[in-house]
C-alpha cells in the first residue's frame, strides 16, 4: 500500500523567509500527489496536486511543489512565508488501490 | 451543492450509544471517502465509495463501524456502541473520480466526543 512520510513534526520559519515542508512517498505505479492545509477547527483545503506533466507544480496562496521521481519526494515550498501561513500541512498520495494516503502532517509556525 | 457538507458539525454522545454522521458530497461526484483524524494524529482512511459500492472496507477499525451510500449521493457513517477511543474528527471528501485526477474536496468534518 502507498504511504507518505513527513519527517518533521514542526517547521519554524521567520516571516519573509523561504518555507519548505518535506514529503517523501512510496507507491506502486505512477503517483498522484497532493498537498492540503488545515487551519484550526477547519477542514482540509486543497493547495496543489501533481498528476503528470511539469515537475514543478504551482498552487494556491503562492505555494509550489516539486515532484522528484528519483528521490520519491514532493516537497512544498513558498518563497516568502507569511504569518497567516501558520497551519497544519498534509502531503498525500493515491495509488492503484484508490486510497488517498496521508502523511502525519507538519505544523508550520511562521514567526513575525 | 457548492461544497461537501457534513452534519452534525459537533456531536457529544454517551459511551455505548450509537451515532450517525452524514456526508453530502458535491453534486455529480461519484467517489466519496471517509477519514478519521484523532487529536494530534494524521488522517486515517476508513472507507471509500464508488457510486453506491464500497469496494474497500478494510480501513474500518472494527465491526462497530459501518457506512452506506444511497442514490450515489449522501453517505452515512454509523458507529455502534461508541467508545471513548472513537472520539475524533470524522472527515468526508468527494471527487469526480477515484485516484483524484480532479482532486478531492473535503468537508469541515464532524467532531465526535464520546463521554
């Protein structure tokens, strides 16, 4: 079965600095990869997805992610973090069994 | 509707009681998923539907959990004889297709508290 690893529990970054949230995946066949963000007491909001095509995917709120097949990674990035980006971020992958498997999530804290 | 609607948004129940959680997906979305998010944990897959059929029920944590979907639309997740460890946020998502070619849209969830 497919799986996702988000190795860091929390990512702290100063406002205005680049933000990176790491994700590696394991899946049989071609991966469909996703990033979601969750604000307190809210559902998951879609940020971006990779299905096929360009390895660099641009999404909502200035976020982007790069698909790296050789490293089985799909790191989320933002060039300049905002305080409002503080939230819980989830990476997810779909495989042949149609299950969308999530990582455990990363808490991002942007420090003013 | 415009989004995935879940009801109730909050549910407090006594241990041993049965509860029903409802998910109303986006109109036309054939795929529907249920997840559980426990405090400080990631999302645990429970079950998915393609139309009214649930090909994979292996994510349901025990036989106290069941789910159904009727008319290819509304789905109900039922938990019988609730236990305190069932306390969590239950999230529903829908999609135009399996595998998420068109992405998945999540509801705001039902926060279940078993006391």
